[in-house]
């Protein structure tokens, strides 16, 4: 049997699972196949193209369990699309005219890699799919197994992406503090912007976790620190349609009665309308290597703050974003269990030469399996008919409809 050599990389944005997934892979291979050499490409596909790798030493193996305690990525991330040759050349990752897929394949072959683990979201794993297809079509004997991470929880057909549960829990804790800003000035509007370009799952799940976190708080009658101050008055997701004027009238009544208003907003809510509005005004919208709008340049939360702030008569309006705080957290207990199960399957699949992405397959009743690469794609929408979301909206007191 040919000598095996495993490489791993993390790519895309951060999520509260990357460090633990890397640690889990090192631990699992050390347990079931300790003779296999392990390396990691630094900063994702960028490191692969540049041949920049970290050798996983004996000391790293022995201390791999420490990685479960931390957020971030111990091997670094980047956003690189291997099928975007122009962008790769512009960034100095390949020479002009070179196919990045070919460069990546040749680097893997030169490094003696037989198994590659990619840990990332839909962009990372669709790029892995492109690479796996190129490898197969050009005679390279290499198995590629991905693990799905994204705080947006929007990878088709995977039921639950790594890191999303943690991001919701941590985002709720973040806003539990921020909500106290309602007491800083009269008629305050607080907009909590949560990550989620196309999918509202994280915003909804963060709101749900926040409600659960504050549900049993005790307060002193007659003081401003009360149930209303800890309430959520509106939730706005990319999948939802709403009438701005009608919502403003509803929120203005709350502002008049309580003296403050709190709303949760996905960073992708109303995004298309805002982009169209800016492009119509002659603005050039920045996009990344994957063609996605650079969402941090759009500032959806600020748009909601200005729109609602004026219409409801807010004297003070502020936007607070939990995204970077939440996505950089270490994995919680639920995610640690999910990571372990997916890591174990990823290693088993790799050793059995089965390529794909590990996850609970929604098309097969949520069975944990290695899902075929061609079926992996992004942009999964949050199902507004989900029972817990309906209960959450009843609690908020907001009518809603699908967009």
C-alpha cells in the first residue's frame, strides 16, 4: 500500500469550530493511523498555491487537545477561489496564465499528499469540489474530504454546519450586555446586526438564544430595568418581506409607550434593495473573488437604523454588530460533539478513499454521511415555517411573511 500523507487547510471566514476541527483531525489520525504524516497549509488555499505548510510535529500531536479551547484558526484562513485565475495572479499566488487548479494539484503531488481535508463553508467546499474534479480528471490519486463550517448555517444539503450553534449562543450573550444601552438615553433605538448574507438562521437562532437567556430574569417593579427593556421588538431576515411604513408605525407605538426599541437584523436583510439603490445613485459596489458583495461596505444595520430611527422618532440610534465577536469564539459543548462526529467520519472516509463533505444529509432524513461534492452549494434559505421561529415571532409580537 502506498504511503499516506494528510494535509489540511481552513478557509473563508472564521467560525467557532476551526481550531477544534484541526485539533480533532490531528487527534483522530494520531489515534487510528499514527504512522501517517500530517501537514497543514498556512492560510488556506493561499498556502497551498504557495507551498507554505506547517509540519505537524510530535509535540503538536501531543498537545492537539488544547486546540478545543480556542477560537480562530491555528493554521490561518484566506479567501481564494481556485477557478478565478485572474484574481489569483493579481494576488501573486500564481504566475499570469497559470491555471490555479493545476498549480494546486502539482503542489499537492510535489508534497506527496494523498488526503486533503478542507474545513470551510460553501465557497471553501465548492472550491474543494472543483479541485477534486480536476484531480480526478487528470489522473491524480488523491482523496478530498471537507468539513462544513459557517455561522450562517446555509450549506445545501447539510442540516447543521459547524460553529453555528456557538455563534448564536455567544451573540446572545453579547447582546445581553448591549441591551442595557437602552437605559443610557431617552427614546433609544438599538439595532443588533447579526451575520447572515443570504440566510437568516443565525439572526433567528441568536434571537431565540437571547430570549431563552433572559426569559427568567427577575426585576424590581417600578424601575427601568424590566422585561420590556430586555425585549426584542422586531426581527428582520433576508427571507422576510415587510412594509417599512407599517413596521415603523408599530415600532413607534412601542417607542412612545416604553421609551426604547430593540431590533435584530441579518446583515443580508434588504441587501439587494440597498445595493440597487446605491448602484442607481452611481456608486460602484465592491465584490470579493467569489463575486459576493463585500457586505461590510454596505452596512445594512446602519440603513435600518436611519430608516427606523427617523420614522419612529428616536432621539438616539445605535448599531451593534456581534459578528466578529461571535464567530471568533471557541466551540461550545454542542458544537464540540458535532465536530467530533464529523471529524471521525471525515477520517474514516479519507482512509477509505471516499471524497465529499461530511454532514447530516437533509435529503436522507438527516443521516450523517459523506455527501457528494456536486451536491454542495451555498445560499440555503432559513425555513420561516420552522416551529421554533413561529413561536419566537409570537413572543416578539410581530407579524411576518415570506419574501
